[in-house]
C-alpha cells in the first residue's frame, strides 16, 4: 500500500510538471521557490558571455536561438531554451532565466533570480583562462553584486528571505575534463584521473559552501554527461568515419558522478539547514544516444550546425548550413544539446527530483 501511494504521488507530481512544461496549464500558482540562481558553464549560460571581451566563446548570433522566442540569439548555446529555463517555468518562477550581465535587467528580473554562468568555464581556475571567460570565483563576486542590487530593490530583510528560499542550480565540470585533461592535457601531467576528479570535487565543495554562506539553502548540483559521446570529442579522437562514443571518457564521467553523489550528503551534514540535490544528466543523455528512435530522435553522433563534428561558438554562424529539423538531433552544435534534448533531460530530472524538491523546500 505504501509503495502504491508513493507511485501515485510521483505520478501526480510528474503530471503536474508535464502540464506546466508543455503549456497545458499556467505555471504553479504558489512556487516553493522565490527565485532561481544559476552558476556554471555553457550548459546553463543564458547570455553572460555576450557582455565580456575578448572571448570567442559566444552564442550571440544566428543560428543560435533559431527556435527561441523571436528567433533571436540570446547567448544560449542551443537553438532554444535550456534546462534551467524549463525548470524555472516548472516552479512558476519565470519563463526563462536572464543573464546577470544583461544591462536591461528589470527589478522583477532581479527579484526572481538570474544566471551567473559563463560558457567555457569550469571548477578548475585553469579552464576559464583558455577562452578568457568568467571563473567560478568571479561568479561568486557577481552573486554578491546581485545581493547588493536586490537589497536596494526590496530591502535587506526581504532580500535575505528571497535568497534563502531560492533554488540554486550549479552545472559545470565538462570543460575541465574535456579541455584540461583530455584535449589539452595540462592537468594530466600532474593528476591521475581519480586525483583530478577529487580536485574538482574539492573546488565544487568550496563553491557550495560559499553560496551557502551567502544565504542559499536549496542547491541542485548537476553531474557530468557522457563526455565521450560529445561529437567534438569523437572528432578530436579521429572517430571518422565510424563515430563511436569514447568509453574511457564516459567511464571517467560515471566515476566522477558516483563520487559526487557520495559527497553531497557529507556536505549537507556540515551545512546546517541546507538541502543538496544531485541532478543526473548522464542517464537521460545516454538514453537518447542509445535509443534515439524510441524518443523521436534520428542523429546522435553529430550536431545540427554545419558538419556537426567540429562547429561550435563562432564556427556555427549565419553562413553555416543547418539540418532541417533540430528536434531530431541530440546535439545542436558539436558540443551542446538541442532544445529537444534539454526538454527531454528536464523531464527526466523532474521525475527524479520534483518530489524531493517539493518536500525539501523550506
């Protein structure tokens, strides 16, 4: 009986989520979270890199944003929305999460949360130097400036309440491995893969602790995807013309994720009142790659933009040919998922996390 009730409860949560995600109903009338705050890399950057120079790691021109509202490139490395946008809608916070560096942010944007993420960055301080993007440590500084602005809008007491009841999402780590360990193996000279995993997890713990000290309590930490299935990783390893995922890199990602899931409860125990959640993106992405037709996808080994094997950022531009239907492609460019993939990943995450988040919110 208890098992049946649990299944019924999970299905109710999931059905409610589907109604929100696909516009069957308005967003939840009484969100458990007052705002969404986002830290990380290109998987969650909604446009901060548009406002930093010099860097080539930008998605500010077509065909990025091709299927976004107004067919406008926003800085998101996809043809449309990201997981954080869909998740914000699920909880009735807002339809999309704006970049903190956007000069046109409204007071309401500030009240309901922003994104501090920067494409090309990572937990390792070495990673953002490659493309001259915003380090994680600077994202904390941006958060402090955000708090100052929020204080000015709603007052310190209300601002503290908003921060305390916000939903934080952290998504990074792929660039650290792909750039610093596999492709330009600077860290491989000083770390074993296990040692590098532990190094990054230590950096992540520092980030979570810093966010906690600034008032956040509900924090979702995203794991790694199957890095060895990124089209650009297959290209770099000369997986041409027979393109297959790199199992060694996927195995490393799984090992990192296992360590992360074990670490989060220990951190939570040290941070009184915190609620830390693990977001498994490996499972839904590998599911699409292994069983694409089951979910309406066709292409898993290359992106929609150009050849799909190399193009990303400035190489994916107005002169680059596109596939006919991006929703059939797991990847939009050679690194980043399509909006259809992000929507599928969000469904998976919400099925796993929604009951926990609803129950775990203060």
